[in-house]
C-alpha cells in the first residue's frame, strides 16, 4: 500500500552548523528508508505559498502563510509499505518527527510521476471533514469524474498525485524524548483536512495558481517544491 506523509513543523531559522546537521539527518534517513520511499521533497517557505478557494469558476487567492498555528507543512513523502504499522515506523524515523508532527494518510491509489520531479509544485487538496467522500461511494465517483475532466484539460502539467482516504484513517506521529506518540486523525483540528494532492509542472507561481484553480476541491494550497530531495 502507499501512504502520504505530510511533515508539519515550526519554521526554524537554523545557523549553518544546524542546517548541515539537519541535512545529514535526512540523508541518513533516506539511506535507511530508500526501499520504501517513492517520492518526496521539502517545500519552499510557507510565506511564498498560495491558497485558492472558490472552485469552480470564481477562484479567490490568498497569500501564505495560511495555516493557523505554529506548525506548517514543511515537506512530504510517499511511502510504499505492507501495512500502516510499517508506514508509521517510517514516519517515526523522519527527523521532523522529533520537533514537529508527521501526518500519515493511506492513499487510495498513487499516480506516480513518469519523469523526475524537481522544483515543481505541490497542490494539496483540502476539504471540510463533512465534505470528504468515502472511496467507492457515488459521491466519490462523481468527484473522480470531475478530476478526469481536469486531466483532460491540464494533463500535460500533471506529474502525479493521489486521492487520500478520509481523515478517520489518518494517524499523527510525534517523537518526544525518544518516545513515539501516535494520535488518531490529522494533527491540526481545523475547518479543512487533506483530501488528496497533485504534483504540477508550471513555468512560475502564477501558472501554478492558475492550474490549481481548476482542481475540484474546497480549497487548494499551492507550495513550490524545494527540488533538493532527488527522489
């Protein structure tokens, strides 16, 4: 099975030595978890992101940062694991789990990129919890049909992506003083929860926002990938 791991961390101002230690920790994690990692990258600063609401037809774009609270999305991974316990063990080893939180979501399916992903764009689809549809339901299939239409319109810009299972299936992982703390559900209790994501290729932020505004969702958070993971 495939799992989406969203890294939620405080934005930190690291000095060069701290930055080097952080990078070394991620290199070590990548070496240990290489057989399970199917994608991922860090995200550019939250302040450079955009939030798009008003689909369809009347998009309203809000400048980032747009997350309430101290933690913001700082990166993501796609894991392939035999089961949720194995995926949670991988999440526990992510360095960000030591000072932030990792949301782990089962993916309905994974449309893997067929070409390398660099400094492209993550479009995180958000919905209010009562608008999230269960896979296989008529409502879910109706939304799938809308996404098929999007692929027909902007498919040349879509590198990959996945729908996520409902928030009741999510687990949040934290590591504090060497102890792993697991919490059912998303980390942030808010008006909206993650419901899927796209990886988009766009010439610039304006084009990324235009593409994301066509995606059927309650709102879409657009963040540029750092393009440093090499995954």
